[in-house]
C-alpha cells in the first residue's frame, strides 16, 4: 500500500503547480520574474508578492530576511536565497522588490552587481521605505544611494490621506481613476523629497507630499526605479480597501518593462479570478483523491484526466499573458467544468471506498457484539458450562 502512495503524492504536487510556475519556460514564455526581499515580518504582506502569487504572468522568489540577525547569519541566508553571481542576478530577475530589506551585510561585489543590474541590465527596482530609522541608511555607504530617485527621506506618520494622481503623466494610473482609486484612504510612515530629474506620479492630499516617485538612473540600459512610502499592512494597497491594487501594481511593472499595459482591466480581473478558482478546485480534488486512494480506491484514471488538462491550462496561461482575455476566459470556464466533473467522480470513488470501510466496520462491530452476547447467554442463562460450588459450612473445632 505504501508503494502506491509516493507516486500519487509526487503527481499531486506537479498538478498543483500554479499557472505562474507552469509558465517558467524562460524569456520566450513572456512571463516576468521577480525577487521579493525584505523584513520577514512585513514582506508577506507586500502587494507585489501577493500579485506574483496570484497572477500567472509572474513568477517569483521570496527572500524573507529577519532584520535582527547578525551579518554573518544573513550571509548564510544569502547562500540559500540570493543569486550567487551578477550574471545569475540579471538573468534570473526582471524586478527586485526591497521591502524594508536591511542588507548592510552585502559585500562590495553584491552592491556592484545590483548597481550594474539597475543601470546596465534594465532590471526594475521597487524600493519601499517605512521610515529612515529603519533601514535606508544602509544605502548611504554604498553606490546604490544614487540609484534611488529621492534625496531626502524622513520619518512621518500620515493616516487617512487620499492619493491624487498627476494627469500629465503617462497613463499608468489614469485608467483606474474611473474606479475610484483616488477616494481610497492611504497610510504612510515616511515622507520624501524627489531628486531633480525624477518623476512624481502622485501626491498625498492634503499633505501635498510625494506619494510615488520614479526615474531611470544614468547608465547604458537603466531599469525603472520606484520609491514607495506606503504602509502595506493597511491603507491604499490593501485589497480590502482598494480592490484594484493588484491591477495598479501590474500596470506599474508592465510600464517599467516597456511592455503593453493592461488593455481591459475588468476582463483581466475576471481571468485572474478564474485562474485562482481553478487552482482552488484542483487542490480540493487532489485532496479528495488522495484520501480516496488511501482507502484503496483506484484514482489513477482521474490523475490522468487532470494531467490531460495541463496543455489547455498552459494555452490559457499564454492567452492571458498575450492579453487575449476572452480566449483565456473561455478556456478557463471549460477547464473548470471538466474539473467539476472530475470532482464528482472523485466524490463517487470516495463514497464507494468509504462504503466498504463502513461495511467492514459494521460487520466487525456486529460480529463482536453477537459473539459477546452468545458468550453471556451461554454462561448466564443456559448455564451449560456453569457448575454451582457447594457451600462451605463452619463447624466448631473439636479440641478433645
């Protein structure tokens, strides 16, 4: 029985690969690769990490860096999470997100590799500042200070402000104005002054402070560098407050990489919802199949049916990346219906397997009960094997 469990488990892991993981086929696939590095307590809430998890356009690596580790311990983590060479860095990632990432332990070579990636290899940088007392001081002693498009940064606490986007900018944020993104309340813990030559995309109102700043630093082939001061755990980037946060983040990254921005916002949201729903369906079905298989049901045909859909899922993923949303939605709806049929069959196999389990348990319990009753009846009522012992009487001892 154990010999059949391992292949099923391995196959289940393969089938549970997200569309984003399935699209990891290199540059020709059109996917976008990101590295999210930052404070281990905050980076899990970063909207770009959330976007990379849900959207099949992206694949990513997460580097949760505990802030209070010693430099030697951080270097040990580098050997696990961080690219070993500058070539690995630029060939593996299109985007690097620094979320309160305290990388003062980096060697001069690592700082140089990042500077080269941002200036010469068109790698986009997303810099999240949560307050000057936290981590941006690590840039002061490195060549990366000139890469970031701000020249002043200080602590502040702003809550309940609105974001006003500048209308004379490229249409990165403007398509979302009709969906009320300027009415969403923000929350920030810092303020900044934009460097000369940078672009301010939006301001905090009524504070009249820059909210988002970018530029392309000097170099032969520079990548766009963005600075955000938003507190991600709540406020403007929180999906509970701003349902379009992930779509805005997508447009920012597409614009930074000189790729076509979102052509149909609502269709993209629907397609992404279907991708997420499909993954949930597959997860539930695989769990049910694994459970049924543990009780002896033959679930191999269902695994084969699921594997047969992988080509269709890959096609839907390609259509999504190409922004052919109607075709992607049509495929995803069809695939979802097929998964529902497989789910019904998995439920039938599970019920069938459990039926025989219940029958065996019922027979065992009933048989044991009948045997116990028979023994009790034989000994206590029929009394065939029960012999009464004669009573012992006490007599006085004759001492004479």
